[in-house]
C-alpha cells in the first residue's frame, strides 16, 4: 500500500473495514490479535498500527519495529486456525506505520485463547469488536452462502404446527402469479417436501424454519420464532401516522401488505401517445400500452391499438430501455403469455430482435444494438 493510499484512509477515518491503533505506548499483543480476528470475521479490511483514533500518525513503538514477516508470523501463531495477513511497514514523515491487510474469511477464526470476535457498529456508529456468540454462527455462515438458515429444522415442532389454510393460500398465489402448476396437483405433504418446508432427511415430517415462516400457525410462530414480526408504517414527515405489527405467516403477511399499499397508493391515470400512465402520490409512473381501450385526457374512448401500433410502441420502449423481457411485453401490451411469446418469436425470425441470456435471465434486444 502506498503512502497516498494510507493518507486517503486516514482522511476517511475509521469504519467497519478500517481500524487505527495507537502504538506510542506499545500496543499489547492481545489487542493486535483481537482486532485482526474481529475484522477477519466481518469483512476483512485494513489495520493501521501507529495511528491515533483521529488519524494522526504517532508511529510504531520500537519493540514492534521488527519486520513485516515477523508480524505476520506472530499473528498466524496466535490465531486458530492460523490467519495469514499481509503486512507492510511504511515510513512517512511523522513516523513508521504498520499496514495490515486482513482477508475476509469463509470460516470463523479465533484467538489462541479461544476468543471469537466480530466487528460491529455501536449505537453512535462507531466501529468496535464484540464477541461472536455461538447462536450467531449459523447466521454468519448463511451470510457467506455456506449454510441455508431457512433449511434448519425445528425439532420441537410437528406437522400439526402448519396451518391448512396457508396451503390453500399458497396454491392460490401460485396460480395467480403463474407459479409452478405442478404444485396445484400435489397433496399438502408433497408440497411441503417439494418446497423444503419439512425435513427430507427422515420419514418424520419435521418443519423447517422456512416452513414455519411460510405456513405456520400464528401460535407456533410465537412459540418457536418469538422474534418474528412484520411492521407496516406510514410516515407523514417525521410523524408516524400508521404503525401496525403482525406475527402472521409470510404468505398471509404478503397479502396484508399488498392490500395496505393498494389502499394508500392513490393515482390518476392519464393517456399519452398510446400509453396509459398511472401517476401515483410518490411521482412513480407505471406504463402500459393501451391495447384494450384507450381513454384520452378528455375521457373520450379511442379505438384499440392494432398489433402494428403495439409493436411500434414496444420497439420504441426497447430503444429507450435497451432491452425487454417477456413479462414486460405482456404488461405493456396487455397480451397473454402465449401472445407475447409468439410476437417475440416472430420479431426474432424477422431479424428485429435477438435473444440473450438463459433460463429465467432471458431478455431481448434490438438486433442492430447487439454486437
């Protein structure tokens, strides 16, 4: 790391990934190790030793002016498993600074005394180190894509903790939102197995966290997941006008939130050049081509758009946005899924569009805009 880079870090101040340590009175060995461990267990970062909290350089203590390799070896010998850090000594006008580049890890690391620490921000936004408790390790691994927290079973729970009405809601939402139609034909227990709502490792249908959160009874959620709660707030300036809380399963919560938003999302629909424009309170616009019936701003009905007109509007949309997905074609045109799919195939065959991506990531661009 260069002096200019260090100066930029000093000017920016401490953060979750940058820490300053004063070494004028000889920083204790335990503080070196604790700081390195807690930063490695968070996102990694840079530790500057020989710097005050305000960014002023006071230099390394003479005891620590050994060599970068000696400091790296010292840290590796006092961490479990051994943590390899990159160390540089940088001489500047104010004194010598030790610069430690700490990697972010995919496995937790502790001090040789068994202390497991992690970086955090206190209530004032100041970074520091705190213990990483055993019950947090599952979430820690989940954050690093090493474990699926939602797939954990709840051994004390049983099939009776599921609400049969939520299975009905699940199927209805799948049908309304074009989900997997196979779910509509499966029995409740087959649905639970297919979606990982119960453990598939044993014959016993033990609910998973995902299962309880999605289709658990309210009483079961309070018993096994007491921290589960969803809040809905409406602010007017800094005043809280609405403050409602629910401890329902998530599918029920989803419908409740959609209804709460819908009744508060007032908008006026205007028609402009074949587009129906919904102007909401927040100024956000949603566009849809007027393929069924157009209404001018003077409320005079106008004939439906022909397919050629709709295609022209879709092409113009792609020119503005750069790409389009099949779902957007449906939304903008008012066509069914099959109609949108057929139009896209015809546009590709005619050399107007080209397909990019695979699977659910498929999108379409103008053929002339793709290299």
